[in-house]
């Protein structure tokens, strides 16, 4: 089997699930992982034969892909703000929208020239948010919390591989009695669960069947449960003139902003798709 044959086999297997452009990108990524050939080299070496060992791995990977399993879980890594992160079924796959949230915070930190700024991130997952902040704004002192010990193990690996230090804590943020384990912070940032369970029907199989539901979904009767907790937490744990940066449900922007209408200047920001995706609340 040649490189070209392999790419065509991958695309043919997953085109029922993905559009052609995404299928081609997935095929390129998988072949780069299996063969070490970059996208350009895959084109230049398209007639090169691949070994039987690689063919066997390819066959196994195609089977998993055809069932909707995300390519990131198959190769065991994803990229976020040009940094590599280990991911598995215990962690969400980092999204471009979340990169926008982190970039917004980093621009804010640089504009205000913060020194030794204390940041709390709620919902560690793979650790992509706190690690990216630490990488691109070294003056930050960052604490990150998650309820899942398995996710935190992945996050710790990613911090080590990216050469940053984060203060990781396992706790249930919705349990206010656990807040005493946390101190005071200048910045709160979070991409908490915000998808209502009734919205699941419109989501892709690769998300529903493989990504951790506890990191995605909230009950329909209380979709802002995490934002309410963050608001209450900030009453006692956000320093004067602090700021809050949150990723939100595109259909609940006004409702989320309403939570912070007192004592905060609130801004709703659209993502690259023009959807309401972020809220920034600046304490005054």
C-alpha cells in the first residue's frame, strides 16, 4: 500500500461522517502520526510504500475513525494555541473558540501589565487553558481545579511537557464548602459545562459518543448552574478590581450576563463564527 492509497482509504471510510475537507485533514494528520511524513512529504512521497506494521495500525485506526472516534483520541494528542496536549476520554478536545477566550485574557493581562497576577481556572480538563496562559504570560500564578482525578493526571502530564508550573487542585466547585481550599484571585477564567441536554440531538456523534459528558452537559432546568456558582464564589474570592473571563452557551448570553449586572462592567463577545461565546465581567 502506498501513501496515496492509505490516504484514499481513510477518506473513503470517514466521508459518511465528515465533509471532504475535514476528512482530508484527518487523513493527513493520521498519516503524519503513523509515518512521520509531513503534509508536504505525503504529497511528494505519495507513491512510497508503507510497512506492514503501519498498514496494521492504519487498519485499526480506520475502524475507530469510522465509528466516529475523534482523531485526537486515536493519536492521543491535540493542539491548542500552537502547543501540543495529551488528550484522552477523560478530557475534552480543545476547541478554537476556547483559544479566543484565552487570547482575550492574555491581551488584557498585557495591556494592564499585570505582575504576579493570581489566576483561577475552573474545569482543568486537559489543562490547555491554564498551561497556555502560563506559557504566553509567565508573570501569572495559576491555580486550576477539576472534579476529575483522571483529568488532572492528564493535565499534570501536559504541564510538565510544556514546561510550566500550575497549582492543580481536585475539588467539586459546585460544593461551596470546598471553596475554603482556595484563596483570593485577580482573574477567574472558565469554560464550564454549558450545553443543555436537549441540545445534544444536534451534536456530532464524535462528541456525544466519546467526549466526557460531565464536562459538556448541564440539566435543562438549571443551565447556568456553574455560572451562578462562579458569581457567588467571586463575592468572597475575587480581589478588588478583578475580572472574570467565561466561555458561554451561544443561546444564553443575555441570561449569563444578567448574573453579573451588579458590581461589574459586562461585555459579551462573539466568536469567529459570529456567535455569542464569551463574557468578560470587570469589577468596579
